[in-house]
C-alpha cells in the first residue's frame, strides 16, 4: 500500500441563485494527487446537491502538504506567473470588489 499524504484540494462551485462562485478547500489523506482529487470531487458533488441551485464546476486542484495539518500548516499553495505589480495582481485575481466575505 502506498504511503498516504495530506492534500488540500480546491474545488469551485457556482451558486446560481446567489450569482456567485465559491472556491472551497478541503483536506484529504490520499496516496496521490489524483486520488485526493477523486475523493474531493465525490464530496463536491454531494456538497453541490445538498444546496439548492448550486453546481460543482468540475474544476479541482490538489496540493500535497508537507506533514500533517496543524497550527500554521500550509494547506494550499498556487503560483502564477505575472508581470503585474502587486496591487494590480491582487486587484485582478483576489480583491476585485465582487467578493463576499465575512
């Protein structure tokens, strides 16, 4: 049996009734990124079905963690190449003004 690692998996959902998309991170133990994604996608389908007018978009990304989750553990990381200055990058990809936080 292959050694299990912890994975953070990001899945994206569309909430049609709210007019929003949700990025949701879940943690899984798995022998590979593909296994972690398969487990997360199965749960994502259940999550989407449990909520009215919500669909799993089919987009998932996995990140293998170093060690087990704990205080301050990095559960997901994504690197993207860009020539944008920091404020423009954050404004384009993260703080667009359309986020629902809180």
